[in-house]
C-alpha cells in the first residue's frame, strides 16, 4: 500500500486519485463508526430508559449470568451491567477491524483507477504514434501496466488468504444473529432485537458493498483495455497486449470462505436463506 501511494504521488493525475480515495476513506470511517457505535449505544441505553420509566426488565441481549434471576431487581441490574460491560471493549475492536478493511478495499480501487489512467495514457500515445517513433515508449507502457496489474493480483490474492475465513465467520455470525433475533421477536416482543437486526444487516451490507465496488472497478478496467487502439500497435506489442487482456479477464476477487464472491448478489442470497430458515423455524 505504501508503494502505491509513493508511485502515485509522482504523477499529478494519479495523485488526484489518491486524494479522492483518502477523502472517501475518512468519510466512510466516520460514517461507519458513528452508525455502528450509535446502534450499540442505543441497544444498551434504551432498555435502561424503559426500566427507569415503567419498571419493565428488558435486557439488551438474550444472555444472563448463570444462577442469577433477571426478574428480580438485583438480578436484573447485575445482568444489565454484565451485558453493557461487553459494549466497552467488543464494539470498538470490531469498528477498528472494519475500518482497516475499508482501507484495504479502497487501496484495491486506487490501483484499478491508476491502471485505468495508465491505459488511457497508453491509448493517447498510440494515437500519436503515426510514424512509429513511440514504439519503444508504448512497449515500456505495456510492460509497466502488466507489472502493475500483476502486483494488484498478488495484493488481492494476499487479502483473500487473510480475510476469506474471517469474512465467512462474520457473515455466518451476522446471519445466525438475524435468524435467532427474528425468531425471538416472533415469540415475544423484544424491542432491542430490532436494533440488533439493523446493526447485523448493516454489517452484512458493508462487506457486500465493498466487494461490489471492487467488481465494478475491475469491469471498468477491463472495458478500458477493450477500448484501446490495439490495431495500431506494432506486431510485437500486440502479443504483449494479448497477454494483458487475458490477465484482465481472470481478475482476482474477494470471497466468503472461498464459497462465493463477496458482492451484492451474496447479500441477496444470504437474506433469501435467512427468510427460508426463519419460515422453517416458524413451522417447527
């Protein structure tokens, strides 16, 4: 990631890409942190407000300390403090992890946008190469794009190895949490459950949106390669271009435990499965 920033800083147009994504990263981190921590805070505070208002003993989560009855005043207060204590250390850690994933995903987008710029510059160079004087620079540009492209593939491949299992765990936990909460709400009214569903859905949506953004950037890069004036290249350069085109058609993607690609299609498929399992539980 440092190398991407160092190289882009030298070129003015690439530096603008860095600036754009740095601003987007700042906004995304702020938005996610406020939304996630706000949802957590509401989940913890609202039951206390209800308890102080009318005495209803509602807990933020569906867990209790063993052998301590939450229906008694002392038991409820101990269980409430026990559950709220988790909110002081677990959510900040999850927020930091997700925000770092933002940085990694945006770095992939930066590299795709830089590649698009390089391809456009190469196409302009080909258009000016009427007498063949720029053949050497064109070949150098092609080689540079392929090397940059290979580095991007390796970068995504490394992220896939690091995050594939973690993504599977997060997606599975959020999906199970939504199913259990829906089933609890079907049995009895538990208003913190609505916040739990919103926060879990928000988590799932973010992972899938970032995956879709990467897919879109990959498609834009592939389209840009298809639009290049390859027929005006020298014969040797056309062979290099063919190799670059084949690489772009086999782009690396982030997956959920190597089961399915992380994108909005996965989000829809997961929610269909959640609905199916929830309806099955209703009939049990």
